[in-house]
C-alpha cells in the first residue's frame, strides 16, 4: 500500500502555515488580485494596506468613498474570500490615506521578461518580514514566476 501524495499547493500551504508565513502569502494574493476582485471603480479609490489575522485594512482616498465602502464591506469580504478560495477575511477596517496610482496596462512581455518596478516593489513588500534567507529566496522565485505567468494568461 503506497503513501498518499498531496498536491504541491496543499503541501506548500501546510509548510507556510507551520512557519507563520501563510498570512503573508494571502496578503500578497489580495494585493495582486485587488483590481480584478473588486473592480476598477473601487480599486481606483481603495487599496489594501494589510491583512492581520482575519482583518483586512484598506486605505481609502476620500470620506465619500469611506462611507460607500462601509456599506459594501460584506460584498467586498465575499469577493475577496471567493478570489482566495477560502474564508480568509472576516472584517474590513477602512482608513483615510493616499492611493497609489493603478498600473497602466501595457502589452504583455514574453515569459522570462523582467519584472516592472511596481512588481519588484510588491515582491519586496511581501518578503520584508521573512528573516530566513533560504525561505525568502524560494518565495521570491515563486512570486516572481507567478507575476510572469500571469502575463501569459492575460
């Protein structure tokens, strides 16, 4: 009788969770999928700042949008959890702040191309709290490859 083989994604999730890194991966995925998840209209006025526990903190550019997002919290929670494939976010906190400009769509470079400055900054943000150099470099390669693979799917 052979040993059951788990999917790589399951094994990686267990490994990351055991090291306290699963929330950082979820945070990266929320940041990466934000515009697609909530739509361009909301993304133009609100951006994720952090995911701590099950609380997603958003930066919002105006009091009017803070009010609007307060009404949309249940829908945003549902959409974010659907995009992650599991119930990760239970509550949303909105804070006033400055929104980073949305990236301008350009032609997708070929696989193996270089990451943009924005993509490189996103990778560094995701990895900044990981002290173990080996783990950091492995995750860097995974995240960079994910960015490049997404270019092919667009």
